[in-house]
């Protein structure tokens, strides 16, 4: 019985490995390989080996550096806002109040709506003439009347960050809430007896106990934010300084696939994005501490 | 009640109200906008409630464009993805949770690594691969990539569920001479049914919501899935965006999702905590 196990396990795992090998790993290696060539999907352009030429070209491409900068700004700001607000919201919904279950359920709504669709909803709210968010910001004197939020450099990126924060914060809060519920009540009672006030209890008990949960959520969100595509594509198509790495990469690969020899160049950018995200993925896996048996 | 407690209650309910409005408002606003006639919709100071209600936008979504076809595309693609992903995923998950073999950590790491792939990194090569097999603009051309990107999540959550099941039942099945596959099919899976439902729901939602692959591999309007169709809604002219119709379409497809999420919230949260999930 015991001897047969590895063989059965092999057959049970094979389909999964087969699918991800063909659909994920093979294309990934192909991308690495293609990044050393200059070619197009249009056979009119000859395929030539260029070595590291595409990478050298990429590092001299100001549009690449701008996209990298935008991606980093987007990631740092949205992930920090989501973590801080998420922690605050988690603390609020952890309290006792009426309809608590319903409120927690409602918090899943922004996460459940497809990003492409919620981005359209927000695009309508940011409409310069008829958008309710535009009216709201005008009333608060944050913007001048008639400002096209999604058409202004700087403002547009903030709007995109706002949509991402809207979508992800409640979700982050629910993950943190799950961590909060695991903290043993005795810890708080003991602290109360010792005379610790609310703020002391937060910093001495809640925060340290939550650190693992927050760390996982944080790295995981960073991974996600670095590859952001949907919200940017729908809100601005990457115009007015909102182009992120993924958006630029799709332009190179698809928009120019048949009109210029930029497929190899696009592949080089794909590789760079992959390596960038791998760094965080490795940290993530280390944090998860994969343990079996 | 002392005054301190009253202030606490007041602040608490105030904060809860803000959180609730924050989460629901965009959806609410889509509903309101979709019900307004164009004259009220394009008004400088929009009213928070529709003054007049019309279902014109809902009719136009189906008469002026093939939105019902887009919905069908999404149902087929997300549905088949979910079934295939659960089938393949539960096999792998069971082996990882229950069987002894070498290289388990390597296998799980390989599968998990895929969930961290930036999708755009394989976009170009995958497009070429699918094009060579004439799978662009076909259902399999989208289902295959979706199975591959949902498998890590399915496998990871399912193996967590399998681990929590009592081992004794399986052991007695083994003594009765049941094969591993039969044990999985007729004993483990029925016991893990709640886990399967939660996992299936998460898989379905992530396939239903996917945008980048759908945008790239489905290039004809009658092949678009719902998110792509809504993101690329065009008006009569280049400068005219049919906002009323966009909002109506958005409401049509998000309402079932919202209801599903409200019903299954406990299961979803349990599944999400078992393995962090991308949205």
C-alpha cells in the first residue's frame, strides 16, 4: 500500500503540472528566448538575433523609465493607503454593533465587481461635466470647477489610485479582521488588569499579534499592484502620465505586433517585469513558510 | 449609560456608516444612473435619486448591441474553467494533502509560482501559441489560460480543506480495499463539498472578472466576454460615450455577483483566509 503512494501521487499531480507547463512555463521560456531577437508577427520583418540589444534599447527608452516610475509610485501609495485604512476599518468592524454581519458582507462588494467594470463606474463618476465625484471635489475646493480629472497629469494617477484603494481596502480589512479574531481575549484582559490603556493595548498586543497577517497581505498586494493593468487601461488607456509597465508592455506586444519589429523588444520588457515581480514573489513564498509533513 | 459610552457608540456608528457608503456608493450610483433618462443623466448637478425612472438603457443594451452574447461567452468560459480547474485541482490537492512522496514542496512551489506570474509576461508568447493552434477568438483559447491561472488558487485552497478532514474515514476505506481515486471521489469529495463550493465560487469569480487575456485573445465584439464588452462600449460617434447603457450593463452583470457574495460571504472569507487571493 505504502509503496504505491508515490506512483499514484504522480498520476494525480500530472494533469495540473501538464497544464501549467504548457500554458505558463513554456510561454515564459519562449518569452526569455524571444527577447534576444528582433522580429514581428508580420513576416515582412526578418527575424534577427540581437543578443542583449533589446535590453540595451530598453534601458535607454525614456518611456520605459516613466512607466517604471509610475508603477512604483502607484504601488507604494496605493499599498500603504490600503494597509493603513484596511487596519483601521478592520478595527472598526471588529467592534460590536448592529448588522455587523451585513456590513462585513457589503465589504466584499468592491472586491467582487470586475475591475474593468468598476473602473467604468468610476470613470463615469470622474466625468468632468456630469461626474458626481468631480462635483464632490469641486465642493471641497480640491479641484477647480470644470477640471478634467482623468485628463490632467498627476490628478489622473491619483484618481486611479483612488479606485484601486476603493477596490482593495475592504478586502484587506477582511483579511486583517480574520487575524484580529485569532488574538486570544486573555491577552487583553491581562493587560487591562495591568492597567494598560487602549492605545498601549493596541501597540503592545494588537499590532505585534497582527504583524504576520499584515506582512503576508502587504507583500501579496505589492505583487498585485506591480502588475496593475485593468484599472489603468480602462480609465485612461495609459495617457497623461499614467502608463504602467504592464500597459506599456501590451502596447509593444499587441498594438505594434504587425506594424513593426517590436515583438522581441516587448518580450524583453516582459522579462524585466517578470524579474521585478519574482523578487517579491520569493519574499512572499519565504513568508508563507511552505511546510508539508 | 455614561457619556463616554454614548460618544463611543456615536463615533462607532458614524464610522460604520462611512465604511458602508464607501463600499456601496459606486454600485448604487451605477444603478441610479442606469435608471435615469438621458436628459436627467447629463445634468450638471446630478440628483442622488432618479426623479424619473426608465428602463430604456436596459432594453438598448440588448437591442443595440450583442450584450446577451457577451454574457453567454462569459458564462461558458467561466463555467467550464471552474469545472476543469476543480477536477484537476482536487486531484493534485489530494495528493499533496494526503500522499507521501518526494519533492512535495517543489511541486507545490511550482504550482504556486504560477499564481505570481505577471500575466503580461506570458501574454505575447501565449498569443503566438494560441494563434498557431488557431485558438484566437475561440472558447478553448480563453479557457485553457484561465485553467492555468486559476489552478494554483484552487489547488492551494483545496489542499487546506482536505487536510482538515478526519483521516480515519479514509483509512477505513483503504482497509476495505478502496483505491485512492475511489476514496477521493466517493468519500473525500462529498465530505469536502462546502470547501468545493467556496473554491468553485472563487475560481468562477476570478475567471469571470479576468480582463487582460480576454482583451487580447478575443478580438471580435461577438466573442468579447462581459468585462471587455463593457470596457469597450462605443457610442454612435467617437466622442459620444453611452454612459446610461454602460451603467445598465454593469448593473446587469454585477447584481448576480453581489447577491452571490452576500449569500456565500462566510465561505468566501474562509476560503480567502486559507490562501490570499488576487482580485
